[in-house]
C-alpha cells in the first residue's frame, strides 16, 4: 500500500504539470458512478499486481496480465457494442493457451497458486477498468480520469499505513519514485490513447510489454525464462499482433 500511495502522489504531481484551467479535476456529480467504478477497479488492479510481484517474475506476471486484453475484447463487445471478428476469437484462444503454458508445472508460475491467483485478479480488474474507460470515452477529459484514479487510490491506500508503515531506504526511495514517474506517464498516455481509438484496439499495443518485462527481468534481476514460459509468451504476443492487424484494418487510429 505504500507503493500504491507514493506512486499516486508522484503521479498527481505529474498531472499538475499538464493540467490547465477548464479541466475538472474530479468530474461532475453525474459522472461519479462511472469514474468511481474505473478508479476502484484500476486501484485493485495495481494492488494485486504489486502483491503478485513479491513472489513472481516480471515476464510471467506480464503474460498473465496481458490476458486482460483479450477479456477486454469480449467485454467490449458485450457492454460497448464494439465489433469482434472471428480472428479475434481465435486470438483469445491462442492467448489462453499461452497463459496455460506459463502456469504449467514447468512454467514460470508453476507451483505458485497464490501468486497466480493474485496475478489473475489483477488481470480481471484491469479488464474491468478498461471497460469503465470505454464508458467514459468522449464524455470525460483524459486528465480528469487520471486524476480521479490517483485521488481514489490515495484514499484507499492511506489507512493501511497507520498500522503497517515501513520507512524506505535510499535505494527503495529511488525505486518508489521510478514506480510513480513511469506509472504516471503510462497512465496519462493510456488515457490519451483511449480518446483516439477503440478500447479493444488500444489494449493490443501493450503486448510489447511481454518482451520488455522478460528482457528487463533478466537484465536487472537475473530471472530465467523457462521454455514453456517463453513459448507461452510467444503465443500471447502472436495473438496480440494478430488481433492488432485485424482490428487495425477495421478501425484506423484517429489522429
């Protein structure tokens, strides 16, 4: 919860730099139900992700996390009435197969049921948060959405610090600042992207994170990549690229 709190304090500082008069920081009263649903789901996504990161390697967690993108495709079709092609359904099956390989006994998360459950919960709430974003699209300014998320996350995380607070060391402070800066920038650019393209399409761009996470986890933490984890990541990445090529032709990104 300290990670969540400090991440959002720093993010709010970044948002303040680009905020301008005329933009409502927290939205109108009528917008609160959708904004609260987005913020709570987004916060739970981050909380479960940070908890899973305590015992899981970055590559595997990213693979499980990217399964949310395919769940978004299905949910977007049901709740947002976005068109889903047969190719996208096949991509969903490929992604599920990739996830199964990652959590198989020989995979990176094999034998870690608690970490796997936390990662799956993070993926679920990530998908639900994306659907809430779709409901807010073209109705609420992207910066309002980002600020609302950070404020709600602060309110949720702050009480936990009163009975379980640990003062970070110098190196940990640098890591926490990094979480805030990169998390805030990622949040802000994601909000702007959702204003310009369909929800199902935007989620596909994140599949490059699988390669980044595996590479950075190997460089900085010495995390090994099992054959099943690599194959599972490859399937999820291939499914994402296939989905991108299909959706991108149907819905060109607005500029």
